[in-house]
C-alpha cells in the first residue's frame, strides 16, 4: 500500500497520514494541512484520539513516544 500511496493510485487513510506526520515531526498546523490535502477530516480537539495526537505534536514527542501515548488507554 505504501507504493500505491506514493504512486498516487491510493489515498492514505487518516491514521496513515497521522503516522507519517508524527514520524516527520510536523506541527499541528502542518498536520491539519496534510489531512486537508489528502481529503481527510481535520483533527478535532473533542475527539480523544485527535486530542492525543495534537498534544503529542505540540509537546514534540518522538514518533515512538507519540505512538505509545496515543495508543494508551484512558484513565477511568
């Protein structure tokens, strides 16, 4: 699927775009722009997963730190 994305025959999912953006260390604004360019929904602060992504970007987490933080469950 990576080749198809780079080839332009397949559009990446929102999660794939987020992973790419986290790996590249983009800002929140750049992530929003990436999502818009690919025709995906923007990050929405009231969505818990999106809020975690935004937090990780704002605090400049490494890719590994961000993925661990985003995948961690919420405290009850």
